[in-house]
C-alpha cells in the first residue's frame, strides 16, 4: 500500500469510531504504525485540513479525535472534457488529473466511444469516487473536482463556464501546438481530449461553433492518460499555477 | 491488449518467420486482424520506419516482408536522473517518459532508496526492455532511450553531458518553480527527481557542486510518475519541442 499524504473523511464520519476493516484504519495501524496518542494529517472532504489523533484502538474500531484548521485554496479553473475512455484509462485519469488540481472532469458519451465502458464496475460502484479521493489525498488537498458523466458533447458544451478559453486536442485538425495556446492568467480553460477513435465530424463542428481552437501535443503520439497530464501541466504553466 | 501504433523488430529478427506465440504475431492476427497481403506500420529498433506485409500464415509462424523508409529524428536532449523507485512506478516511468522522447533515464542507487527494488523481476528479466519498446512504439518512433542503472549519484553526475542545464526537483530545497527554469533552446537538460524518501544531505551537496539548481512542481504533491511526465512536458515546452 502506498503512503497517503493526508487521510480524508466525510464530515459525518468523524463523529463515529472507524472500523478496523476500513482501509484508512489499516493505513493508520499498518503503514503509519501509529500508537494511541500519535497524530496524522487529516482532512474533511471539501473542507478543512487538520490533525487527527489516534485516541484508542479496540478489536473492532479506532477512536479518533480531530483538530481542524484552514481549508485549502480553490481548485484551479481548468475543466476537462474527455470522450469516455476504457475503465483502466479512466481510473488513471481520475486519480492523476485530480492530483494536478483541475476543477472538473466531464467524461462524454462521444459518437465513436464504446458505450459498454460506462457499465464497468468503475462507474457502477463507488470505485470512481475512491480514485478521486485518492488523487486528492495524494495532492495533500481536501477539495474534490466535479465529475460529470453520460452527457453528449452538445450537452457538455452547453454547460461550460462562460468566458472560458477553449481548446480541443486533435492531431488531425490541429493548426498549432498546445504550447502556442494563450489563455490570460486567471481565465478558466476548457481542454477537450478525444476518445480512442477520435471525434466525429459532427462533434468537430460543435467544437468550432462553440469557439474551440484545435491544438496538438507534438509529433510523438501519447497515451490518453499521458496526454491529460501533459495538457493540464502546460495549461497550469500558462496560467501561472506552479 | 492495446493497439500498437507501430510494431518494432530487432534487425536480426526480420529475416526469420515470426512465431505465432510472439506477442507481435498475436497483435497482427488478433488485434489488427490482418489477412495475408495486408500491411502494417513497422520499425527497426534504433533504425528505419516502414511498412510490413503479412505474406503468409501457417500453424507455427507468420512470414513477413518489409519495405523500409527513413529513420525518425533523434530523441530530445533531455536526461532524467531518478532515485530508483518501486518496480510498478519504474514500469510506468520507463514507458511514459520514453513515449515523451527523453534521450536517457538513469535510475540511481540513492542513499535513501530501497536496495531490494533493483532485484525485482522488472530488472532481472527483460521486462524493463519491453516497457521501453512499448513506450517507443506508442510514440510511433523506433529510437530507444539509453537506460542506466545501479550507479551512485556521484557516478551518474560524472557522466552527464557537458554544457547541460541542470535542475533537481526537491520540494524541501526548491527556491523556485520548474516553470522559472530557463534552458536555452537546443541546450541539453538534466532533470533529477528524488526517490521515495528524497535525497540525503550529502547528495544535495553533490547536486549543488555539480551546478544543479533546485526547483519544485507547485504546492500539490504529485506521484513520482506524474512528476516525471509533468517535468519532461515543461522542459520540452521550454526547449520548443512540441
């Protein structure tokens, strides 16, 4: 098990003992190896950061106490639109792009996407939420991005923040590199990335009508997961968010 | 199995039939679903790109023929020094940083590193080479980065390209963001990333003596794999390599 930088709790959870079967209890006892009286970094999901204390341990549960401090700053005004990828790719994107601090990820039902991906266990269970929470904890943050699913591209475009700079990564249509894309500092940015088979012509028209420009990420073909990290990194750099 | 953008062969392999048990044969028959006479994108490792033709199939092997064209451009003059991470992290770095086009990756035996990682199957078998080949094929390229292992930091520093700009990512020592680091275009760049427990004080002295500056990747704590992709992306951007 990896080290968790901060252990996150829903506000309703912190008033009750934590079952020893809960993965966070396992982490506190087996990875951090805390003894009663020792502290760990804790956070309230979408709320304050602070310190937890392992007050007591019995056979069934841990008793924890908390002291809360400030809430972390808002997430970055970066929004991803992604044609829903296969579940393993979606898992990695949920975790890593969350760690990078985007405000929202919208997994779109694209025309050429594989409909069956949306009925995978990742999405049918709470697994996707855990990916987001793990990505948030990795970043030593408490704020979760908004995750949206099952919209068509037209529906997603209708919900974009007004005034956002808009760019679609598309190796076939791109007229410039993403490094030439210039949002103004503090402007929200929407980045669209294609699904495995790319966008359909009708979707490309929707992007153009919605004011998107098309950009590429260079001559080397990246995996979708890698392209997401690279694109968010470049936009954070352009917005002065490093 | 994922789609391979280009199927790579060692020069000695292309003169012989390809066993049907070879993963590339499985890919040609079961993923690309080629029939005799059909073509696929092929490359010679560290050599030319071209087209392969599935000439014939029998129970034991495939007969392939090739037409070779140009070799791809050189890899980017970006060199990574990484404290040897756990095997799963090393696998992802080998593949993804190769796809991004770095010239070399040196996995260092750092003072605080976990020595047992270097005896994992990843390194004892050819698995690490396959990670590099997969990362190269993903990029639609034939050139493999140089992979170095088991050097101490002092040994690695002695072998760096002369005239290279040098930066070490280190959240504790950093005086600026990596986005403020300014190599000149076409200058080789060496990026050092710490292992799980970071660099020891004696290693930090070695970095300073070797002309490294220390930089960070922002307030959000990234996984090592994500930090590698983000750092190479930023340096490629600064070198005009997108």
